């Protein structure tokens, strides 16, 4: 029986790994389709029905493309950079609870790669290592544009990781645990989702997630208008493919973590009633497993929404200047995240945390509206008469 449970656990890990790769692969297809939709175009429609084989064609092109290493580059570090970026991207999804559990006889196997009680620290540790792949690749290329992109990536990630960590501290204060599964279980009602009790923390975390994934408007490390191609300028073939693919894996993982921390994970309204009804009608094992499948499908629905949101923002908002990016991180997001921690602590002390964080959101909306009203209006340009 223990061997059977081990096999089921291994299958769950392989399924998580495979689904992560599959979704990241077809995120490239979805990116083009979303861009086409927003720009009133068609998008990929040649390779396969509705262009569904386009990611396979792209992978084949990358795989068979000529691979070269610049003469003055550090060969081993040049190879290590994209490998490290890909490895850390794949490792970060291991602790995300994708569902409740699979029941087999008297055993239950959680739908999660590894269930550790320090899941949040694991995610932060792995994400922090991801910047080394970018730094090593940019430095090893022996190219000034690549080095500038690597330095930008390091400064950007360090700046926004501070606010990212502080935004999660408020959730840890409320739940009292670093386990992602425990955080999900604490959100067992629709209005108990953390997005309702930590709206400011959610906005800060979402903004920092864009910066951590190097997504527009925070894609300064690979800004083609200033740095040719950024840190991966000298890369080609599958080494370049690893860097590009790691970005989409990070986007998937960020969407999963946002859904887990702020939107209840695999929880959904009337989940317990659905579970009880399935167990009563289909039996303890089958009913429980079907209910677990429904919860997993709900979580992936939330993940797909945020992936779409990442793409929507990319094709809507222009890129920041680098000084604007750093000012936003150090002068806005970090003070707001510290204020959010203080308000959460005060709210927990007086048992009013649901109102404390909403107060600062209301104040921010009023301040933004006031600044918009007071903004100087540009005078119309008059064309001189000839």
C-alpha cells in the first residue's frame, strides 16, 4: 500500500511538472492571440487548426537554429546562465497546492509537489536565485548591452523583492503560518479570501510580480529600444529559448501564487456543500476525488485569468523609464507595504483588521482623485495664421 501511495505521489509531481511546461508553452500562443485581439488582428492561424501548432513550430525552430558562443565569452558561465534561469523557474511551483487531496483507500495524497511548512520561504528563496541566471548570462556574454541588462535585472529584482516580502508579511501575521496549504485552508469562505482583508497588499504583490517576471511595463532588463536585446543579446537557439520560456513559467507560477495567497487557491463558494453532495451520492473515495478535481479546475481558472491579465497589461501600458521604475519601488511600494504591515498589526490588536487596510485604500483613491483634479491643464496649441 505504501508503494502505491509513493507511485501516486510521484505521478502528482510529474503531473505538476508537465502541466507547468504545457501551460508555459501555450502561453506563447495565448500571448499572440491576446495581442491580436487587443490590436484587432487575427494572430497565429497557419500552423495547425487555429494556429494551435505554432508553439511546436517555434520550439522546432529554436531547437534546430544554429547555436554559437561568442569568442570572448566565458563558455561555462554562458551555458550555465539560461540553465539556472530555467531550473529556478521550474522549482518554484513545487510547493503550490493545486488541489485538496486524492483519496486511495485509507490513504490521502495531497495534490501538491511537496507539502512543507515553510512554503512561502521556499518560494522566496527559489525566486531570489532566479536573478543569478540573468546576471550570469549577461556578465558571461562579455557584451556591454548584456551587462547593462543584467545590472538592471539585479537592481530591479532586489528593489521589488523587498516590497514583495513585506506585502506577504501581513498575510503571515493574519494566518500565523508559512505553509501555503494552511493559508489556503484559512480562506474557506468567499469573503474570507485575503483579497478582501488585504486589498493594499494584493495591489503591491501584483505590481511586484510584474517586476519579478520582467513583464511590461517592467521589462527594462530586455528593453530592445535601449539595450538591443538586453541580457540575452548574445544568445541563440535553445539557450535563448530557455530564457524566453523561463519568463512564461515565472508568469504561470506568479499567477498561481497570487491565486493561492489572495483568492482562496482551490477554494470556491459552496465548496463544502458540493463536496458533501458528491460524497453522499458517489461514495467517500470517488466523490472526494471528483470534488478535488473541481477545486483544481477552479484554481486553474483563476491562474488563467491572471495570465490573461499579465498579457493584457503588456499590450496596453507603455514601458517605464528606469528612474520611474526605481522610484516606484523604493519611494512608493516599500513605504506602502510597511504601512500595510503596521495597519494589519493595529487591526489584529483591536480585531478590526478588515477595516484597517481598506481605510488606506480609500485614502489613496481620494489622493489620486485630488491630484488628477489639481493637475495643470495643457493649453491648446494655436497655429499662427499665415
